[in-house]
């Protein structure tokens, strides 16, 4: 999370060819990339608890 905050607050920009992504765009891409990379080491899939009042199990 710290990396994405620094990218967003520092207005970090990346230019690939004629396409430029700056600030919040770069922070969003970094967050998605880090989430996926760090999730590769996870053994068990993340499960969300179901709402108790929904009746689903």
C-alpha cells in the first residue's frame, strides 16, 4: 500500500510511446500489479464470509 501512496502523492508518471499515465493512474496500476504478484505466494484462495441473514451457505 505504501508504494501506491507514494506513486499517487508524488505524481509519478510513466510514458510508453505516445501513451502517458500519471499520478493516480500509475498508482492504480501499481496496486493491481502488486496485488497480483503478492497473491501468487498465497496457498489458500481468499474467501469472504457470507452474510448471516442471506440464507446462503
